[in-house]
C-alpha cells in the first residue's frame, strides 16, 4: 500500500504552538487548521519539564535530538542543528499542544520564563503557569535581528490530567480523581484547576 504524506485520512492528533515574532502573533496548528491563541486567556506551559536539545528545522524537515538533561548537552549533531527546546502546553479549552523552537528569541523567552517561574512557590508545588505574551520587541544580535518576548504569568493551575485518549488503562479516569483536591485549599485563586482560564 503506498504512503501518502499529508493525507486527509491521517491519524495524527498533535497540536503545535507557532509564532510570528515580528508581528507578535501566536497560534496553534491543528488538524483543522490554524487557530489564533487568545492572549487575554494565555496558554499553560509546563516550564518545569522543558526539554533542551539539538533541533534542525527546514522545509519538510524536523530533527529533534534531546539532551539527557538541561545541564548535560550532547555533541552537536550537525552544522544545521541549533540549540532548541520542546515543552508541553495546554490551551484554554484544555487541549494539549507542543511548543518547540531553535531561534534565539524563543530560546530566551523559555529561559526567562523558567528563571522567573522557578522562584514561585507554585513552581515548587508542581503547578503550571498560565502565560500571556504581551510584546515582541526587535533587538540586534550580532549582525542580525531577534526579538525580546515580553510576558506575564497570569496565574497557576494544577498540571492537567491525561485525557481519556492518553489513559494507558483504556478506561476513563473517575470523576472523583479529577476534582479531588490534592492539598488543603489555601484560597479559591490557588485551587482553581478548570480551563477557561
């Protein structure tokens, strides 16, 4: 049977977060097409579990070679590969997405977000920040131009549970497990776990 790339019958279900930094536009690429991200709501980034590695992106090519840990790099794979990252994200309606990149601007955004987030008590408690991108300012790097991405951490949420499709037991998780608090509530703002940010 022949292989057809990009067929409408594909079973891929991945959503990818993309950006156009010169215009400060962010969207999610889905099976159904591109959808703009509402930055009033923002999107959740699992920054505590970001992965670094070597990433080569070209037309029709994406080669990702993760490092064993953020502080343990591997030898550079090729001249075409650049230092990059990959991180799990969630949209305001609960859909999971992946964000990755190897540009200087996106790499600096991830580094700044991590450095700011890790000082928060919510980070230590395993919560996920909801991030609003506020600006994308051109900056000169060497002989080129990159972008300084401004952002706010809007609030923190519990890490979303696996969706039924991701459930390895083949069943739907019990409702009680999804709504039962893990820690005694401190305030309604800190315990809010629903989407719709």
